[in-house]
C-alpha cells in the first residue's frame, strides 16, 4: 500500500508505514506496504541530546498525539472516498493519480528528510550558529522549490504518457480521466517539498507541535473539499484538496518559523548543502529502485479489473493504521535510548533496549494482525461500507486485507530493525536490503497475479515484507554479535498463541451475532463491538495465562507518560 504521500500500499502509501509526519503514507491512496523511514528517525537522535527526560517525554507526547490525530483523519479521508465512490473505476483512477504524486515526492524529497535534512540542520541549530542555519536552509529551500517546480512542470506536460506507464491496462477513456486528475494533484508536490524542508527545520529547532499536527490540516482539507465539491464519478474535490492541503501545511509551518531569516539563494557550494547531497545519495538510489518496482506493481494492479486497485487501497489503509500506531508509539518510547547506546558504544545496552522494543512490537502487532485477518469484515463494514461501497466491495477489500495481514507482523518488526540500523548510522545496508526485497516482490507478483489477481499482488507484498524483515534481522544480528538471548522466540510463541485464540473467538462471535442487529450503521457497530470485545478479552486473558510480560511493560510505560507525579 504504499500508499500523495499516504501510499496506498500499506506501503506507499501507499508507503510507504508511519504517518505522524507528512510523507508518502499521509497522502498515498494506493496498495503496497512500504514502511519508509520518517523524520522521526532523526528526531530520536536529537531528543537523545536533551538534558532533561521531561523534554523527551513532552516531545514524544506531542508527536504521538499528532500521529494519532493524523491517522484518524486519514481514516476519515478514506471513509469519504469509499462512501462517495466505492470500489471501482473512479477510485482506481484516484489511486493512480495519488501514486504519481507519491512517487514524485518520494524520489525527490521524502527520504532526504530523515537521512540528511534534520541531521545537517541540527548541526547549525545552536543559538550562536543560527545565522548560518538560515543561510543553509535558504539554499536548500530555494533549490528544492526551483527543482520541484521544474520537475513538476515537465511531468504535467507529459501527464498522459506518465499515467500510461503506471496504468497501461486502463482503457483509453480511463487513462484520459486519470491524467486529468494527475494535472490537479501534481502541483501539490511542490508544496509538500517545501513543507518537508520547513518541517526539518522545525525538528532541528525542537519545535515539534507544528510538524506533528500539519498532516491533520492536510487530511481535513481533503475531507472538506471532497464533500463540498463532490461530483458524481469525478473525485475533483479530493485531488484539489490534496494540493490545497499541502499549501496550508506550508503556511502552518512557516508560521512556526516566523522568526526565520530566509532569502532566495542557490548556494550549491555551501558545506552544509554539499553534506546533505552526500548523505542523501545512497538513499536516493535505493528509492529509485523501489519506485521502479512500484511502477511495475501499479501496472499489474491496473490489469486486475475494475475495483482491484480500490480494494488494495482500502485494505492498505487499515493495515497502515495499525502499523503506524504500534510502530510509532514504540519507536518514540525506545529509540532515544538506542541512539544513546549506539553513540556511546554500549553494545549491551543497545541490544537490551532493542530486544525490549522488538518484544513489545511482537506482543502488539500479532493481535492487531489477527484482528485484521479474523474480524476484518466487521471492521470494513463499520469503516467503509457506506454510500457507494457495496457488499461486493466489502468482500474484495476483505480478501486483500487478509492477504496483507500475513505480512503485517514482519512489516512492523522491520520498522524497528530499520531504525536500529539508522541508530548505528548505517544507511547503506537498509538500502541494499530494500533493493533485494523489491526483486523478491516482483518475482512473487508476476507469479501470483495471473491466478490470484489483486490478491496475488497483496500476497506478493507480504512476501516482500517477510523477506526484508528476515534479511534485516540476520544482517543486524551479524553486525552486533547476534540477537539471541533477547527472548524474542518466547514472546513470539506466547503472543502468537494468544492472538490465534483471540482470532478464533472473535471470528466465532462475529458469525454468531452478524445477522442479529440488521444492516444499519448502528447494527454494524454493535457487531464490531461484540466481536472486537470478545477478541480483546480473549487476547488479554490468554496473555495473562501465558504470562506475556510485555503487556505489563507497556502499561508501565503508559503510566509513566500519562500519570502525574506529585513530589
């Protein structure tokens, strides 16, 4: 799903999985799970230098709240799309248009935020270096604006052939319609790029509120214009909302930097600008390979019949929601410690903290994945089945969700492993693994799309997530003298058994009460409450019986963050 930036793949979005900051996931409306590193990976290193733990906790709380609100509004956005246009050709066209924006943004600006902008800007963030920060930032912002403007202008001139590359199996009328949407959504990439640079400056200055809540403004705009400018079989309001929402993000973050002294300057020779280029080069090469894979994926998906892309998109939305909440919350809590340990050469502390984080991810993502697989239908009914979203659309989306759920645990674990590499200032290894995972995806995709249609592509994405996580685990273990002895196997066994039991219980309750409350929205909510409640009780009960200590650890973490301490 990878899934404008929200790639619709639980990747991309539509990918690319963290949506707490505006990156491919926030806008992407697509279909492959692409956990792309977010600016938080750089923030953690920043936070690790804060003198007071209270400052870290405060920043983490702001980012978590922004992430949750952004995720919720992203879900509302997809509800609007589902209710207005359902699963069919219109949503397929919208998905491709969004992917064009996502791919452009990913290649030109996305990865540079966490890999280069925040680290370099941070070097100039001290008060005595603030004037130099404005000079570096002015050059980067000017270069980004001019570069993005030129590239977007060229892409708009070739919107039709570009659309054909992504959706060659659309008929002529649908290709023309999709190209028209591309023309509306592409200008938003310029604003997204400017927003990313401003966001990086805010993070470097430790001003977290503005970038944390900027994606909420974006999604609010998409929802509002989607409703107000609704046209039958033409998502004009949705794509216009993407561009205007990106502009509003720029305005919000510019306000957060109202004390800045920015000027138009194209200083390519400045040491800070040159360092940004050096840091970003390997990431850009890896992204190029990834986006080539996405082009092929979109082409294959466009040939799965009307509604295939749409079903993948909506399934990806649910997977991304789960991945973002689990991975973002845990990473915010533990990555500062990983960064400190890596910087200090404390390998034992690094492995100890990483082990705790991985166990917690496993304890949370396994039941989340089981819920998507076993009670995905009632979830889909409550979240998406409104207006134009039919019963047939429900079952197509449920099938895609089931296939994506297979790889969701690996995607979540892989996020933590990815940050573990970055904490050691190793960006090359993740890039190489990513290239290998794209190759693995394409092998499975070409093999499975024929007999299984869009479900085969979803399974291929799960295979890619599995490959990436397994290889990352092996190579990280080799780099730090092994990951054994961290209790990962025991936690996986306990959480897996508890999640399986909960899934069976939840599924059984759904079958028992599915027809008792009618087909109204209230009735569907009641069915989800019963099946979801039974699932939750079963998991927690089994976790207690199996002595799954990670849940107790999570409770202690939450209590430390939220419960006031009176001295």
